[in-house]
C-alpha cells in the first residue's frame, strides 16, 4: 500500500519525506486555506520535495474552467495530479487530462456506482471518503470493500483506490486488508501508525539492560 499525506504544511511534508515512507501528497482547497499561503507556490514547493503524485484540486465546477485551471496546474511539475470532483463535468475533464497523459485524482466519491464511472473515465485515482461516511452513520469501509471488489472484476481498469478522509489507524489497516492501493491521511494518523505501548515498554527495557552492561558500540 502506498502512503500519501493529506496536508499543505510543507514542514510536515519534509519531515515525513525524510523517513522514506511517503509516496505522495494530497491537498484540497480547505488545506490550502488553512496554510494561508499562495496555492500555486505551495504546489510547486511540495512537488520539489516529493517525487510521487501531488494532488492539486481545481477550484472550478464547470468543464471549460476546469480545463484551464488543470492545464495551468499541470505545468507546475510532472508529478502534479489534477484533482477533479466526481460530477459529469469533472469526469469529462478527467478524460481530457488522461488523454494528455496527465494523472487525475477523482475526489468526493461516496458510492460504488460513482467509482465505476471514474474508472471508465480513466481516473488514475478514485478517492472514496470513509470518515465522512462514518460521520453520517454509514459504514465507510464497506464502500472500500465494494470498490475493490468491482475493480478486481475488470483487469483493464487502471484506477487505484485512494482511501481518503481517514480518521484513525484502523481505517488504514482495514483498507490494506481489502487491497486498497493508497491511503492518504493527516500527518497525525501516520505518526499513530508507529505507536504501540508494548514497543515503548520493550524499548525502555532494552535501553536499561544495555546500560547495565557498561558497554558502548561506538
């Protein structure tokens, strides 16, 4: 499974990239607004740090403006992935960019039927939002299971399942068990993946026992 970080905080991205565990970045208008910085500058800076796909979302909702915005965004760097909404105009734009060899992330997916449409439009990634479904009393993970099952029936589909709106580590683990290709998550969730009390306890014991030996490796 690939790990993407869902943020526009360049410091967080640099720190995670340094671990060697980061495969890409996703952003959205809300994250850009939170950063308080110029959108195009942020995307350019992120693309210089991360070699993998960097999702940059169009702000427009109509086809013609999506194309203009997407063309401008794709010119920033080769690893820019144009992010479009799962609407008729968005999927039409998806096909336009894919025909040009530009990666596309179709976002705001909430049903298997929508995911099927995105795959037929040639999307590089489909972003089902599990956390937002959980918030309204629906099983978000069932959506991931359904999409993975559908895509597995059609080997010619090249669309990768990018699990979004992840709220905790178990969203990541369950998605991986289902065969989802990518998980995008806030930096806080990536850090939680490291955590286990028995790891901390075991390491503390090893450190104390090593001190008792009076030895030094260096």
